């Protein structure tokens, strides 16, 4: 069985919102992100941005329960 991973955001507004959210999270953890490709980041830096995003999503979810 073949499975295709499709992580694309198909709605332009969703892409813009996620990019803004990612930039805010990066700023909070002190990672210098630029628009577009960020291949210069270390795994630690990229992971800290993703971790901060998850942390903020969980906090938002718990606040809205």
C-alpha cells in the first residue's frame, strides 16, 4: 500500500498565518528565521522553533477548554 505524505497548506490565508506563527515562535526562542528557505538552521534551532509552536498550540487549546 502506497501512502503519499501531503503536508501542504492549500489555503493562502492559512499559509500566511502559519508563517507568522512560526516567525513569532522563532523570535521567542531567539532563532533568526528569514522568509523562505532556512537551511542554515541547526537541528537544535529548528527543533526549538517547532517545540515552541507546539507549546503555544497546547496552551491555546487548554485556555479554550
